[in-house]
């Protein structure tokens, strides 16, 4: 079976600044990402702000056009597939429930819009389908005639999900979809997404900065740092035994009761300026185990263990791949 | 930063050129044949023709335009139709009077607006705030020309306290400046009040208070420095209005400035003079905005640093 | 209310004016140009004139009332048409420029820049001045077209902002084409700005039209304009002063009505406030506040068994908060109880964590302690004793010496906590010198040291920066450095790491821990993240809907939570260990509306173990073990037993 989504060395750079002084300075938001999503799985994409995970998500729903590389949906390159087909296949739920719904439209209309645009249903059928969607995401029928401003954050996010589901997509992207919610409501939405995935056989790309949430919902996770995927593998394995020092740092940084009083590995400094990424491995200035090789050469993504892809010269701790260090 | 000034100067020169061209075209196209206008209405055709040749008006329009630019570059704005004065001399004699009137108006208005605006912002909802709001509502409703007439009626004609017309000394400033300040202050007060209120709500003001910084310092350094920034831009934007205001005020108070010059020249269809007056006023306007922009850039580090890079 | 009345008066005035303008030919007693040379400069009726000419006549014996009515007609016609032209042009160009950007935007906005760089009023005067005949059409065109830029700029700015909103992006992802996105999604949001600008523009146009007429460049005969009447009247000002006054009053009233309507349309209602008034009106103990009644400032004597302080040796307690209530009078007259009888103590050298979701009142509590609540919020009951000082009672002057010096505070938004137009160094030195009597140079030396302490390699460089040039993490470290330089006894940290990335958050937490370990500073750390609180704090206070559910030593409370909310909160945090197969414990329902008063336990509607009593009676804090309390009816029995023992 073909994977539902394949990314092959996708790149997206933004030029910034402009003017005379720094022409050509660019942010490498997505810098050569390759991955594949199998039908029905949930892939978690995790990274800190500015790592390019949202840009990547937007590329997949055609909000951004990649500069190079190929995206294949259902085995067909996106560049040759027509937009309507893709939009019906891939939908996204955004982060901020307060800005992602048009404030002047009633909920019924918001959910009906995709069906109207694609001329899927009208009249009584449209009404019935919208009611069905509202029920599907666990909202009371009465919200249909309310404006987004009258709903709580959690309810709004459910409306967003209903709108995304209206086109019956096979791939749903959740771009930080629970980050703006309170913990108690966040849990509701996470459970809803999991339920919908099972009921509708959805494939889920779950983008978040919260490694706890990502690991909880995903079968596989991919960790991004400065536009690149640095580690990817089954969620339990990556969580249980992270191989990239950045993944280790990311997990060590999550505060928890269990970690009380224990010494932790804290990475120094801030993430580097994406306009001027450091040479070699982008993580080397903050990495506790950086060597000369890391400062000189960017490590390739290699499958160090079965199913475990890591971009680190020293993923197994000792010898670098294919060469030795002095 | 230097780069920005250079770029901004270039922009300004382009705008000035636009103004010059526009004024030239406007007068040539709309006003008709200057040679005929310069002579008496019943002057014979050969006299008119002679004038036309003397002034180079028989050349194609783009050649005339180039002559016009050349003269302009040399500081020559042509000759008045009436009396044959050099337009440049008359205009530059009038300019300081207008500039002085405008400067005093801006100064007075800014001080008044700062006091009232900050006072109102700090005592939101109090009698002072309400009084200021009522003043703003009325002041922005009063047409300048009417206020000027009424002021003259009361203070010069009825009470005889202040001079009504002409420049006779410092007291001559009172009525014209009052008229213009009443027109200018409402928008300044509103802006200051609003921006002060908004700034006071900012996290960093709360944080400064949490740090125990004295209230006076929070207001005068932390708040004022941010809250007064819009005022600078606003004064630049309002300089057009001040200029228009001076047209009205100078005519009513017989103030020998550019505005009076322009209106008199327009009424007597003395087009070279109109051209000169409008040109000088327009260039002054562009210059003021240029200075304001630079000022703003130096005052606000956020913009300064963005433009520097 | 006053505003609404003003708006009605304004709109009524505009309506009347429009009526007069439309019906001018029928209601005016004379033709505007009809002369009665036998009755020249007749006075108005109140000045001895007769009713044939109610407002008198002018120098040519024309009826002033009729001329005023026709003047209104010109004024309305010209201003309204000019406004419509400007507004239409502006809306269309602004929308296109903002939505499509690129070349269209550049062209449109550059054109606007050039126009704004020209003193357009002068050009208008010149254009009109050179015409010999001027009809309303001429004025409409000359006045209307230049106004487009005002609308275009505002519409463009709004469109740009809306275009970047996620709801427009979402419309794109569901397949809405650009035109649909622009007209169906962006336009309804943008057009709301139009009426206010249009009305302001209208008032400018009324004044402009009459000014031009006054200067002699407006309408020419036979058209009548208020400005013209005024200019004519000015010639005979001394003989008949009413002549110039009447049209002026008409113009003024027109503009005033328009401005009143604009004011009425401004949606925000500004509450009455003085920003510095931080003297707390302390209301009497509220009957409805259980726990608050016994806890007013004076009755601090024998501590009630329900507060953790009962077991603390008083000397160890740095801050003792009891029965704190904060309320926010809302615009509609209701009063929102944000904090309802919160009590806790902070021991010297201890870290207290306050955890809760949004609306739990945890941040409000910290602001209340420093008396930094934004108006109209106020403390309505309770006390807060800090090292023997009643924080809520001391005069503002003494409070200023406590803020910063003895109690420091760091906020959620680190970039926003520093003034953007002052350098980091200025603000650092200012803060140090406010509290320590030292010279600038020493202050700089101290800054240098503390900046190094929080991990800046080049303090001199940081000092020269403006806050927005530093990252969020760096700003928060500056805030911590400031605290270290002043060495307060207590630090309130309100969501200090929420705006930061995890790895940066870890650094900031370590810094906070060092402040405590090395300087002995007590810390109150407020967060929504129960994991963070669990890791860093010695004691924890769990808040829900403005009340304390549970409080006690962190280790015990979070390992064996007693209150159903604490339990649910801990279980709704995803734990990767459990994996996707298990259903995450979620709390049903939504967070409560703080304006909703309830007599029972605020958590009852969402609580899985709620009993009848929970919906009717508010639970009292009950002692689980010394220093550990939970406010839940489930433990009523246990409490009884404990007391018996």
C-alpha cells in the first residue's frame, strides 16, 4: 500500500530584511525534510518555536509552496494534482481557537462553507450533514446558531475540527491544535481527535511543541530543530531511549513531579538565529557532546537502528558513522 | 541609518519634483495663455505676441517646462503680473510671517494639548476629563473662519482689547494663534489622551510600578517617552491643515504671510505669484514632514534599529 | 448611557439637516436669490425684526432663512456625495491593496504617499480658484477624490491584519477562492471601520466646503453656501452682527452632531478610573464568603485550623494571606468575583507554587498582593501580612518602598515587561538605584555581576540593547537579574516561563532555584503547568474558579491528591508512558464563567464524585494532615474524626 503522504527533501526558505544591506539573507524554515505517513497512523511532529514545524504543516495544505523537493499525496506528486482534490484529502486544524473562525459567521455557516464551496451538498442535505458533523465532534445541536464569540475555547476548537472533517479528508493535520487550551479542555480535544481517527480511519499529523502531548497521541514521532528533522522513530522508542542529544535535552527540560530534585541536562543558550544557522550540525553550539566534526559537517539522517532515523554524528554515543574522530 | 536618510531624501526630492510639475501644469493648462493675461484685456494681438516671444511661451510646453525648472533652480520664480515685482522676493518676504505664526501655533497647541491630554488620561471619568472632552467636541466643530470673525467681533470691535488686523506687535499673535490653536488642539488632545491611556495599560508600566519606580518617574520617563511618539507624527500630518488654516486666518487678520499672498494673487488672477506661493508652501510642507519623519525615527529605537539594518 | 444619548442627539441632528436639505424648495419661504431692496439688512425677529423675514435679510435684501435652508442643501449634497466618492474609492483600493498585496499594493500606496506628501488643500484651492464658474459637481469632484487615501489606508491596514488571521487561512484550506475570501471573510470584518471614518470625513468636508466658499473659491451664484453667507455678512458685521454668526452656528451644530454620532459609535466604554488610585476600599467581611469572615486583618490572632499557617511557627512565615477576595465590577453592573477567600502562607526561603487553569484567579491574586490590579478591580476582603506589614492596608507611599525592594515580581510576558524605548541598562540601573543608595557606577558594576550570574557572557553589550532586540528567554533572565541585584525577600513569578520554549524554560527555572538557594529569597511561582509546579515548589496551592481547592506540601499533595479537581488535573496531563491506547482522563464541561454566582462547590458541575451537598453548600477547607487541606465535602467525615481525636 502506498503511504498516504511522502515528503522528499522539502525545502522552504523565506527571504527576510530586504533593502540594500542584507540582500539574500534567508530563513531556512524547512531545510530538507523527508518523511512518510502510513495510512491510519498518527505521526507527531515536535519542536520548539521557529523550528519550521508549522511552515511544514502549511506546506501540506497548500498555504505555502515548497521551494524544492517533492510532496506526494496518495502516491501522486502534489504539483500535478489539482487543488480541489488535495483540499478534500488534506485538512488542517489551527492553533488559536479565537482567530481561526470567522467572527461574523454562525457556526452552521462555518461548517457548511466547505460543502458549499465544493458543491457537495445543498438544502436539506446540507443541513443534515452539518448537524451530523456538529454531533460528531460532541457539540450540542444548539451551537449551530451561535457566533464563535459566544463559544468557549474548547467548543471553538471542536467547530474547527467539524469544519475540517466536512470534506471527509483522509489526512488531518493538527497544528498546535490543543496548545492554546487549558489542560482539562486539552484532554477532551485529544480524546476527540483519537476517537475521530478510529471512527473515520483518519491519518493524523500532530504538530506540537509539547513532547508529552505528542508522545501520548502518536505512534511515531519526528523531532525538528532549525528546519530539519533530527530524530524520527516509534513514539515509545524515541521517548524511552532518545538518540539525538536535542531530543534528550527536550525531554529533560519538561518539568514534572518525578523529576523533583534530580539533576537535569540543561542545554545552554537560546536556539540560534535561523537567519544565520551555525555551520555543521545546527545543534552543536548547545550540544554537550559536540566535537570538531559536528562544527564542520552537517550530519545526514541515517537509520541507525531499525525504524530509528537520527541526524547526529554520534547517535550511538561512540564512533561516528563511517569515520572515526581523533 | 545614514542609508535611510539618503533614501528618504531621494524620496523627498521626487515628491518636490512632482509638486513643481503639478503646479506648473495646473497653471499652464487651467489658467490659459499667460501672455494675454499679462497684458490689458484689450491689448492688440501683436503686443501679446511680443510678450509671448519675450517670455518664451512660443516654445513647446516641455521646453517651457525645462526653462521653468532652470529658472527655479536659479531661484527665479518669475515676475508678478501686477507691478512687475520678482515673485521670489515677495514670497520669501512673506514666508517668515507664516512660519512664525505656524510655529507659535504648534508650540502653544502642543503645550496645551499635553497638559489637557495627560490630565484627562490620568483622571479618566473625572470632571477634568469630562470638561476636556466637551472642549474637544466643541473645538473640533467650530469652523476656523467663523471663530476668527467672532473673535474679532468680540475682542476687537466690541471690547477693543486686541488688534483686529495687521501685525503691530506681540499682541497681534493672540487672536490668530487662538483661532488656529482651537482648530489644532482637539486632535492633539485626543491622541495624547488615548496614547497615554494605552501606554499606561502596558505590561511594562505595571512592571515598572512593580519594581517600585517612583510614580513621577513612571509617568514622565516610562510613559511619556512612549506615549508622546504619536504626537510627533501627528504634527507632521497636521502641517497641511495648519497651512490651510493660515490661508483663512491670514486673510481675516490681514497677516502678511504666504496664505494671504496666495489668496490675493488668485483673486486678482496673478498666476506667477500663485505659482510661487503654492510652490514655496508645498515645499515647506514636504520639508516639515521629512524632518518629522527623521525625528520620529531617532526618537523611537524600535524604528531606528529596524531602519538601521 | 451618556454616550448613547449623545449619539441619539447627533443622529437626530443629522436627520433634521438632511430633511431640511431635501425639502428646501418646499419649506424655504423665498427663492434664495430673491431680493427685497426695500428691506435691506433687516434684523431677525428677536432683535426687533418682523416675521416676514424671521432671520432678517442681507445687504441685498435677500431672506436669510431661505438662504440658510438652501445653504444646508448645498452643504449636505456636496459633503455627502464627496464622502461617498471618497469612501467607495478608498474601500475598493484599500481592500485590493491589502488583500492582494504585491504590485497592486505598491502602486496604490505609493500614489497615496505622493498625494499625502502634497498639501492637497492648497492644490484644491488653486484648482477651484482658477475656475470662474463653480457648481456643486466641481466641488464634489475636487473634495471627494482626494479623500480616498484616508479610507484606503485604514481599510488596507485592517485587511492586512485580517488576511493574516487563521480564519482566512482556514478558508483557503477548505478551498475558498481569493475573491470569496476577500468578500465573504475579510470584507465583513473590515467594513465595520467605515462608518466612523466616513462620519469624520463628512465633518471635514462640511467645514472644507464652507471654508472654500468663505474664501471665495466655493460655489458661485446662483448656488448658496453657508460659507458664502458668512463672507457676505462679514462686510456688514458691525451693523448686523447676526449675519456672520448664524451660518457659523449652523456649521458648528452640523459638525457637532456628526462628532456626537461618531463618539456614540465608539464601542469601548472606558470605565471611570484613576490609574494610580491603589488605595483599597476595603469592604466589610462578606456574608457569602465562607472563611473570609473570620479572617479580616485585625483578627489575625488565633489562626483557624483550616489554614496551613496553623502549624507554622510564625517566625518562619514571610507572607500570610488570609481570606483574600478580589472583585471586578463589570460594565453591566454585575460584580465578578475573581478571587473568593484565598488563604495561604509562604515560608522564608520556600518556594510556593500556585497552580490553576485560566480564570482560576491565580494571577489576580499576585497582582492584588502588590496592589497592581488593573482598575476597576479591587480587593473586597482579606488580609496579606508580609513580615508584619499589612500589604493591603499600608499607604501607597510605603507600598512603593515594598514593591521591588522587598517584594519583586516577574511577569508572563518577558518582552513586554521592559519598556521598549529604554535600554536594558537604563532600566536595570534605574531599578537598582531606586532601592539602593548608590552611584551610577556602582549600579553598573552590580548589573555586570548579576548579568554574568544569569548567564550573559557580555553584560556590557546586553546593557546597551533595547528589550525587543533580546529573545524572550534573555528578557526573562534580565528580569531575574534585576531581582538578584535588588535582593528582595519575596519574589512573585507569574507564569514566568509560559511564553518560553521548553529548553529555555528549563534554564529560567534553574535560575529561579538558584535565586532561592543562593539569596534565600522566598518565591511564589504561579503556573498553569502542574508538572512545573510539582518539580520546583516546596508547597502547592491548587486554585479553581477563584478558590483554593487544596493546599499543602507539594510532594504529598501531588502524589496523593485528595481533591477531585487536583486528581483530575494531574490525570489530564498526557503521560507518554501510558501510550495512546488509554483514554486520557478529561474533565467534562467547560471552565466556569466567573460572573456566575453559585452557592455550592464551584467544581461540582464537572466533578465525577459530586453529591447533592456539593451543589448547595460550599465546602470548607478541611485538614488532611497538618499543613495539608482540601476543600471537599468528600472528607467531611474524616475531618470530624480528626477533630474528635
